[in-house]
């Protein structure tokens, strides 16, 4: 009989299965779209760590996505590719550093202040890149060569081959999910969840919550940078728009749309929204209007996101209070 | 820089500060009293400017356009409060942010549908054209002084409203303790509608009166929104006094920053915010 | 038994012009149950907030086992072995009772900046949490979501969470708040039990409870320490009767 957990497991398997044979199913347009969706999924999961698990509503998350992309553009020479084993750590390090600085200021505040401050700092970075003519200004900058998956003369994987790139991104999506699951199950994750549930009590139980929030912020920012890096490789161009707060708003919308605090939900949200956008953007010039209406409807009608639709298949297994009580009483005697 | 340039920049900074204050005060009041973060607040500024441009086409007179425009904006503000914002009172910040973000998308797109993507200019009224001669080749426009004057009057009016009238007292009570105010039989929802419409009108007025100077263009709402956030954060959420001080600081910092450090012009404002936050994370007049 | 485990010297907390706690000097003895009583607004909760690090004092010092802890924040105070329960129930409502005690137990297991090994596999944490639940007589509720429990059980959980941090000194802020007689009786037994191995500082309005468990009493009025003494001394003191016990008759649960 179908129940919630079985449904979730089955759905996940089918989803991953379809993605895994993607290059065989999709022709190049859709292959690229799916790659973009997977990258967006990584981006969304990184924000879910903050919003859904730590309770930090960051409205400047796109800044880290964009910073990593720009760093790749800066560090990629015109004539030849740079090794991914150099550029990736570099770009991730840059995103982490940006997250550390912005996080350090932001985490000392909470609630509305936090939202506004993260928004403001991200916008500051947007303006910096938008006005920096050396980096292409508002047009952005090209990445002339995809990174070399190898070093020197040795090429382990050919990233110019779209199928190879597809699988690299696919592996990154799965890997990011597993990494986040591991971290959330570890002692660190317990503290984070405690902070979201009741930060004051978590503090009173012995945890320096500010430090934990900062670490979560940096982790999330680094993963956002990872997504930005992958996006930059895929499209070959980085522009200030990647750091604009509209981009931050969109990824936030994905997280809520998908179902925050589930990790998987935001990935679903990413796919759903991109599918919608792909279909409707050609039909109308005013996609943003519909997007806006759509967001409002979701907030009002489905506040726990698409993932909560799984509840149609039954509630999460909970032991009723009386049963548990009588069971234990019996065990005692 | 010489004294005249300094004076001109200072006057510009103050004038910009006043315009910012009108927008930020609405934002901080709405948050302080209703507990709602309204991202679409910048859209009111934008709508004010566009409606002015549109009405001037019909009436040819800035003052009439502004007066009519204000009436329209109060109605729009009230409608949005009843139809969208009122659903947010029991929701958390995240949902508020998202819903009002959706509102921005809708309003921005509606603006493009009605008025297109061009930049428009609003003419300075004949009566206020020209300026004060400061040196042989520099004059300071009368209209800019007019903006500061008008905003000062509005600010004074706001202060009187909040601190001296019965409505103001109810507003302050609602800000300080919503449940108690409700328990005393005061129609808190009615007050919320008033506060929201007032905030929208203030932002719209800022857009209207500033339009001859700043032009009317898509995205102007987003721009002023972020800066208003900075002002509110610096001043302390819920504090109108803080919004005033913050607006002046930012107005002057941005103006002088653009002149003294042109490569870092946009960044100056955020650097100021960061420094103030280092010292007082709750803002200058915010509650600890 | 008679060394001083916690001492405050001229401890004060000003809120603007109001001195919520005014130059309070108290010695708390190790292993004792020391109750702090007084009319509403006497400054009792503010005092406990100062002791637990939730509020910074404006003046004065707090010393725990001869270490100056005046400026420490709540997490540092907790790590020193001082546990706190709150008057207004301060739990994790969506978590089960076991999960509620988990973080407290985990905090004593070395650094939580660990990212790989699942926390659930660390048996020492689980044992510590289960132990705390047992001490608070909530073992049968281990897997129950806290929000589904009765108010009285939630107050027990409030104490269990604190016990999971294995404190030496317990700061209990009105543990019996809002309880009926039967529920209160359970918690009083619990406190008596805990008193065997812990030092307890207790704020309470329920005078029956106070006289049942306390070995020392401090009476506070208007932010000042009026008198400290044995329950007998306090009961017989004229000043105390005038200042306080007369008002309190209505407050007794």
C-alpha cells in the first residue's frame, strides 16, 4: 500500500534514474536545460541549509554564486584552459571568503535586520561588478576556455563534451545532496536545527550560536559558489545579473516552492520553476508578471511547498501519545 | 574642493536625504507598527513618479498632478493592504519577503505594460525654474531647494501626527503592544490600513516630488528600496527619528562619495552601513 | 557542605532609571537548596538572568567556584556547569523529548563542530539524554513530540533539558509556574531528589513548595536583598512578614 515514505523513495528513484540517463533521453536543448536545472538545484540546496535548517533568511545568496563565476573568469587565461584542480579551490575559496566577511557582519543581527543586511551587502557586490569596466561592466565577461579536468598535458575528462559535463554536474548534484545530509546528521547539524527551533535555548544549553550560524553561512556561501562555478563553465559567461537581488529572490522562491527544510524539495522547486519558465517565457513578454502571481499563490496556498504534496499520501509516521504511554507502562511492570 | 562646490554637494546630499527619509519612514513605520517587511515599498515610489508623469500629460500642472496622484496612491495602498498584505499578519518574515517580492514583480511588470521601458522626464514647473546664483558660473536650482522645503514640511507634519494627535497615539500604541491595543477595543486592523496607506503615500510623494530631478525609469523603485533598507537598518527599525538621521547620513555619504571617490561611489553607502553596524548592530535608535 | 559555590557582590542591573536588582550580595552554599522569594517585581527573575548570563550586570560581580563569571554569556555559563530552567517554558516544541534533551547532552561531548559522523551514532550522547529524561521521570515520553504533552509534562521536560547538560548548580525559575497541586507535587519530589546531588537556586511563589524543599531563603523586595536565613528565621521575621508574606497568600498555587 502506498504510504508517504514509500512514495518519496519511489519518486526519488525515478527522478534520479531519469536524470542518470539524461544524455540518452534529451537532445541538446533539453540537455542544456537540465544541466542548468541541476546547477540551480545545487544553488537551492545551499540556501535551504540556511533558510530551512538554520532559520537564517538570507536575501543575498546570489552574491556568492556570482563571485565564484567572476573569479573563474578572472583566473582563466585567454589562450589556454586552467586546471579545474586549481580554479575550483580558488573560486570556492573566494566565495567562502566573501561569505565569511558578509556573514561576520550579518550574523550579529537577526530577524529583519539580517534579511536587509544580507540584501544590502549582496547589492553592494552587484554594483561593484556592474560598474567595473575591467570586468565587462554590465555586459559581463566571457570565460574563454572551460577548465581542464586534469593538469598540464593530462586530460582526465573532456569538459567540452556536453555529455561529460552533464555527468559532472549530475555527480555534483548528488554529491552536494549527500554532503549536506551528512553535515545535517552530524553534531553540527543538530546544533543548527536547534538554532532554528529555539536559538535562545540552544545558547543556554552551552552553544555559541553566533559561531555556528557563521559556519553555516560560510558553508552555504561556498556551495552557492560551487553552483556559480558550474554555471559559469556551462554557459561560458558571467554577468552582474548573477549577483542581483532578483536572482537571490528567485532562488529563495525555489526553496519555498519546493519545500524548505527538506533539501530535496528545493531541487524539485528548481526543476519545476525552470520548466515553467522555459514553457511560458516564449509565450509571453511578461513572464515576470506571471511569476509574481505564481509566487503569491504559492505563499498563500501552499506555504510548505511542493514537497508537502507528499503528505497527500499519508502523514509522517507518528506514534500516538496514548499508545506510547501504555507501551512503556507495560514495559516497566 | 572649494566652498561653493562643498555647499552645493551638501545641499544635494540633504535634498537626497529628505527624499530618502520619506520613503524610509514609511518602510520603518510599516515594519515597526505592523511587523511587516514590505519589499514592494519601492514600487510605491516608482508608481508615484510614473503617475505624476502620466497626469502631467493631462493637466500640465505638477501640483495638480501630485495632488491627484496622491489620492490614487492612497487608494492603491489601501487596496494592496486589504488584498495582499493583510494575509501576512500572522506569517513569518520569510513568507512576507516572498509575497512582497511577488508584488514587486507584478508591479514592475504592470509599469512596463502601461508605460514601456523608456526613460521619461517630468518638467520643472515654470514658477520654480532657474536657480540661485552662487558664483559666476554655478547656480543652485530653486526646484531642489523646493524639494527640501516640501519634504521638511511633510516630515514636520508626520512628527506632529505621530506625537500630538489621537491617531498618532493609537499608532504608537499599536507599535508598542499590538495585542494590548486590540484588547482595549481599538480597531488595530483599521489602524494598519491607515498606516500602510500613509506609508505608501509618503513613498509615492517622494517619487512624485523628486521626479523632475531624477527622471522616471523602470527599476527606480528597486534602487530606492535597497537604499531605504540601508537607511532603516542604520537608523533602527521602527524609529522614524532613526530613519531621519539615517537618511541624512546616507544622503550626504552618497553625494560626497560620488564626488570624492567616483570608482567606489556605490560602495560607500554600504561601507557606512557596515561601520555603523559594527558599533551598534541594532541601529542608531533601534531597540537593543 | 558549607563552602560557597556561588557568590554575588553588589550585583546591580539598571534599566534606565529603574534598578531592577540593586546591589545584591548573597553567598550560595554548595549542596544547599536556596530559594529566592519576594513579591512580583522584586527582581528575582532579573537576578536569575544575571546569574545565568542572559543579562549583563551594570555593576558588581558574580563568582562561581572562585572564578569571576560576571561577563560571561549564557553558553559559557552553561559550559561551566550551571544549568537553567525557565519560567516561561522554553523547549523545542516540534522535537520529541529525547531530541529536546539531545543538544544539552551533546554539548558535554566535546566540540560540536563535527561534520561527518552521524550524531545519532554517538551512544554517549544518547545515554546522557536518556539519563536526564529518567531523572525527570519522563522516560515513557521519550519519543513523544513535546507539543503533544500536557503543560505539566512540558515543565518536567524544561528541567530534563537542563539536566542533560549535567550541571552542578541548578537555577530553577518558577518550576511550578501554572501547575495544579498534583503536578506540582511531582515536581517538588523531583527537586528534592535533585537536591541530593546538586546545588539548587530556586525562584518560586508557591510557599508550600518553598518551605518543603528550601534549606536557605533569601527574600527580595524592590531589587534589594531584604534578608537571608533559614526557613524558620524567615518565617518568624517581622520585616519579612510585613514586606512579603502578607501579599503572597493569594499567590499560593
